[in-house]
C-alpha cells in the first residue's frame, strides 16, 4: 500500500508558484495606491485653485473689502473656509469659498492642519521659485516624489 501525501518536490513547486504570484501582485498594488493618491492630489489642487480664483473674482467685483496693499488674493487658505463679509450685501452675509481645506495626500504628517500641508506661492514670487508672502496666489505639493507620468508633484 502506498502512503498518501505530498512529496517534497510538489511542496517546493507550489511554494515557488505562490511566491511568484506574490511578487507580481505587490508592485501592482503599489501602483494602484499611488494612482489613487495622484487622483486625490488633482482633485485637491483643483478645489483650492478654484476657491482662490473665486476669491479673486469676488475681490475684482467689489464684494470683498479692498485695501491699497492688497493684490486681491486671500491672505491665507483659512480665509477661504472662514469666509469674508460681502460688502455689497445689506446684511453683510459672509461669502464662503471652501468647506474645508483638503490635505495634500502625499504629506504624511497627521499633526498638520490641511492648510499647513501645502506649499504656498504668493503673487510677488516667481513661478519657478515659489515663496510664501502676504497672500496666496497658488498652492503646490511639497512632496519630493515624481508622479507616474515622470513630473514631480511640486510642478503639478
């Protein structure tokens, strides 16, 4: 009578096949996660930039209080959430541009608020060398990584 069970060769072949499948799945899963983060980054940048543009439009229309030194852009990202009084409205109702400032998906520091995760460019700074200033003209990711398309996230 022959004993039932697996031979050592059969076990090694099975283990090699499982290891090969695992080695193929892990990089694919990493790309899927990175793609999701890139989509979140695109959406967050679109939301913040749209809110900054809406603030500038309200300023140009005379709905936001003007000052001699102001460029028409918000002082910080929190202003977009806190809102500003509409000076054309008799009740001085507030104009809100964002419900909340989205986080940079590539910033892993959970202690920072959403607005603190972004790099900010003032109107007075150059596009190639963005710096913070008295206003927020644009935002960018502070991540040093490059996207799946080869473009660094800072340039998105």
